[in-house]
């Protein structure tokens, strides 16, 4: 009878320990951990420690987020951009969002700008690319000439409007899209 009680005691302890561990893992992964909603901006070339600091204001507890992120190999797959964080997300949902690279697009607006310097300043307030990178891209002589513009007329390629971009758009990508929009605008006028 003592052997039976011993086996029953060991099995009971294993169930209790297993239940505790399962509950612990479940809460780390699936318990609600975001306390507010908002936009999370992850700059290009961010390290995981940078992301951890950026996401900290959205979280109740940081350690479970870090644990889930490491288990899902997120530190090796960081994707820059703007992400919409919702209140009530669990760590699994948050890490999946960040790993997916599914960014929230932004609206970039500008009105008539008479110089590249003013245009670069206006755009750099809305996307990650800084004004110097934008200005260098706008003034690139080879681009201006191969697209049939003169140095003085190249500002006309940037048609004032509201456009949709991702926050981490580079200066060259911005310029490329503006060239496409320029051709689309002038080809659609009848």
C-alpha cells in the first residue's frame, strides 16, 4: 500500500508542477500585455535592445515580451517601420505583428514648395529619411538629366498632393514614387 501511495504522490506532484509550468508559459505568451494603443516607430538598423526600449511604454511587463520575442527569433528578424499597437494585445500577437513587417502606411502631404530645401524639410518631418538625404536625392544630376529635366525645372516633378508611403521610405524610394506619380499625372490629363 505504501508503494501505491508513493506512486500516487509522485504522479500528483508531476501534475501540479506540469500544470504550473503550462500556466506560466500560457500567461507569458497569451495573457494581455499591452496597456495602450498607439504608433510604434522602429527606425532602420534598430537592434533588439532599441525595439525593447521603444515598445516598453506600451507594455505591462517587458520580460515576458522579451522571452516570447526570443523564442520566436524576432531579434534576428527586426523589420523597421510604423506599426499600429492595439490595447489588449498579447505578446504572441505583438511579436507576430512586428515579425510580419506589416506596417501601417502614412499619408505624406506637401503643398507648393519653391525649392528643394523647403520640400526636403517638409518631407523629412513625415518619413524616416532625413532632409539631407532627401536633398541629395533631389539634386542628383544623373537622375535629373536621365529623366529629361533641367536643374531649375526638376522641382516640377514633385506635384503637391497627399500620397501614401511607409514611414521608413528611403530618399531614393520617395523620389522614384514621385517620378511615377509625375508621369501618371501628366499621362492622365486629356
